[in-house]
C-alpha cells in the first residue's frame, strides 16, 4: 500500500530553523546541467495525472510532483462554468505528501522530491469540472477540465494504447497527440503496460509525462503494469522482481482489500456507466488474481465487460520467457470464455493483432457470432515481427486472427453507444487501419461482429519504410 505523510508542520511556514534551512537548500546542492528543465522538480506542480478512485460518477484522484520546498499542497475543484469567475465556487482539498528519494533512481543525481495526491469526492454525475493543484498560494497549475461519468448508460469513447516504452518523449508524443486530435472528447485513456523501458529511470518517466503533457491530467488514466514496470537484471526471477519505485507515488489507484500487498494499486476495477474494466497484473501473483477476476465478473449491472493486462493470451510472437505462466493463461482464458467477456486489451509483443473467439466463418462477412475480441497493440517505436505459424496454432482453441500489422505505431478508439461497440485502430499518421462493430443483445448476451476493415494493404516490414533493426531489440 502506498505510504504517504501529511505535512502539518505549520510553524515552519513562519519560523526558520537551521534544519529547515538545510531542507530548503537540499534541492539546490546538486548539479542539474545534464537535465532538461522539465525533468527537474521545482515549486511548480508537474507530472499531473488524473485517475479513477471509486465511483466514476462522483470521484477522481489526482497525483502531482514538486520539489521539497513545497511542504503542503492542495487541490481546488469547481464546476466548470462558462463565467471567468467560476473559481469562486472552488472547494479546496488538502493533499497527502510522499517523499521520494531519487538517489536510487536510474541515471539520476537529483535528490528528494515530493509527490502529492488528493481525492475528489461528492462530485455530481455527468458534470464538467475544473481543477488545479498547487501550494495554496502562488504556485498553481493551470485549471484543467474533466467530466464525471453519468449514472446511467450514455454514449462515450475511450483511447487504448499498447506499449509506449522506448524513445517516448520523441516518438510516442505524436501518437498520444494524434489520439487527442482523433477523439478529443475521450472519457479516459487505457495504457496496457510498458509505459517506459527502465522501471526506475526518472528521466524516462519525465519523457512519458512530457509526451502526454496536459492530456495525462485531462484524460482520466487507467495505467496497467507491464514487465518493464519491474526491475530487470541481477539474475532475479520474475517472482523476485521489484516494481518501479515511481509507480505508486505517480499514480493514485484503488487498493483492493483481500489481495496481497504486492498487487496493491496494480489490480483494480473501473466501473464506468454500464461498462466494467478489470485491470490485472500479469507479472505478480497471477493465480491469486483469478479469484478476484471471477468475483468482479459475477457482479451484476454491467452491459459490457472488458479485461486488460500486459502479457497476451493470444500472442502474435512466441516469447516463452516473457509470457503468462501456462496455468494462469488457461485459468484466465477459461474465465474470459465462461463469462463471455467482450474485449481483452493487451500489449507486450510490439506488433498488432486483432482476433476473436469463436473463429469467424469467413473474412469480411457480417453477422458472425462473437464471444470475445482479443487485441494486442503497440503505440511506441519498438517493433517486432508477428509469426504466422505461431498465430495459426491458436485455431485449435477457437481463436482466429482478423487483422495483423508490423512496423507501425497504433492507438485505438473504442466507441460505446447503447448495444453497439465500435472498435477502430489508427496509425500514428491518423489513418484508419482496422475497424469492427460489435452488436450485443443484452437480454441473451449474444453478440455479432461486423468487420469494417478499410481497403488498405496489410502493413509489414516489406511494404513500409525500412529503418534500423535496432528497433527490434
């Protein structure tokens, strides 16, 4: 569980002591010549990230960073009225503050920083709000707007990103920004693991936050842990790997009671109107999560059910050392089939694969029966080669590939509208590459899928611009 401290030392705001002065100077005794200004913590809030934390219609959580000069921090939130004086209605919420020592972070000679978090409660459903975070005096962020979920089913859309991972600041930034141009009213963004490459690299995390900029603060985020959110090397087995020291300070996520502490803030469920999204951790204690997933899937009141995790059930590439344990794969696959989960969103393989169970009867034929749509995608520049023979073997499990791609950065837009779900995959150039419409009978649970694949050639290394093979590593 995330350990956080509330700084209530009010006397230090007016009375200086030698110890307090030392603390103030601590953030300035290190050389930052090799860092960009947006990598270095300051009095101004940065790395602002909005998350779900309970009822999506009435609650949100926000996390942000400052240097250690900011001892107390606050969040202010108000209905986003058209009048410029809307902020007079703002409610001020004290933040919790956590000290993070970057001395253990990879490639950083920065010292301690403060991460702050606050939870907004008692919000009105389906309402546009504006919030800002800061020190309560002169150092505030801009006002940022978001909309709460409705209490009943209502059309909305969201974004899904596969691995960003490498060269995020330079090459992933255009993906998330094109996603915003394509679906500016998206309710939230799902990040299916491997947000960065080196778990404890504060510099890489800085690039991820800079690439997304205010979008991380405006779109409510659903972060999923991947293998690169855990430390590698040192001969450590999967079960011994430690999670990034920056994951829990940066993301304020629900803690599910009954799960082991290792899974806290990595396994949780988002309930958004009539949609249930179950977030799992494919890196730790996977069999323990089977019971949790079934408990969530048994909950009534949802017309659509999605599951997301990093390691795929149906993978476009054979990677035995980087995959779900066999027992976990079977248990999760059987549960997904038993409860007829509508979609599974995954990452990891640095290629694109959309397929379905049961198998479609013929390509591009409407009216096919559907049990579950499975997607593996990649949003970053690191690219892999799908293996047709490996994909073919899944047919014995009732899975068939519908659309495959390589050497392409993608983002997906999922549109929810009553008993129809529209899935669209776009390239970072904004071109529609893949699409399908799922129609569901809520009374019977029966689903049909209509393939809407554009008349564009399948993307492969052979018919896209070649570049260095280093991207395959």
